């Protein structure tokens, strides 16, 4: 059976911090918040990238680092 969703594993301390971050917001779950953030990052470009430039990779790493992923 095929699904349109996959599982993404993140460290538990990060998950718990994100849970605290979304308290009192309209987000119903950490998963919903993470999907929102990732869609926002991907929407910054008008085109669907076929390959990221070195600068785009650098910017993506910086954003992921600032979000606590790296």
C-alpha cells in the first residue's frame, strides 16, 4: 500500500523544544509546524529547483542550523 507521507526522524530534544515553541499558536502539532516551515522555505523561490546552487545550499544550511536541525 502506497502513502503520500513519509516519516522524518528528528532528535527528541528538538521535538520537545518545538512543542514548547508552538504552544499558544494555531499549530495543532509539531508535525504541522515542521511541514509549514519546510513549505515556507521551499516557497521562497518561484521555480521548482532542479539543482541547488552552492549559495542556496549554504543558505539552507544556515536556516536549518538556526532552526536547531544542524
